[in-house]
């Protein structure tokens, strides 16, 4: 994920926010790796277009690994 500028006050320069680091920090703090079983389908029903998108993302991730 990118680093994005975050404006504060009009007279202050924007502060960079590293979205990847922020996401990883929250993920680690709340131990989502232990709370979520990623081998299972997501809770709740998915529409067919949503399910197709998820499958495509999983296949892309597998191709990057392999």
C-alpha cells in the first residue's frame, strides 16, 4: 500500500502516512492472524460477482507464490 499525504492544518505541511505499516501494525496488535481462519470462506453469503472476485485474488496470490 502507498504512503499518502495527510493534511493537518492549512498552514502545516502534509504528514506522510504509510498505509502498509499502519495496516500491519493494527493487524498485529489485534492478532487477526489468530482470530481469523483464512482457510475458511468468509462469513455471510457472497454474491456471485463477489465470490468470483475473491477466487481471482486467491489465484493471483497463488501464482505470485509459485
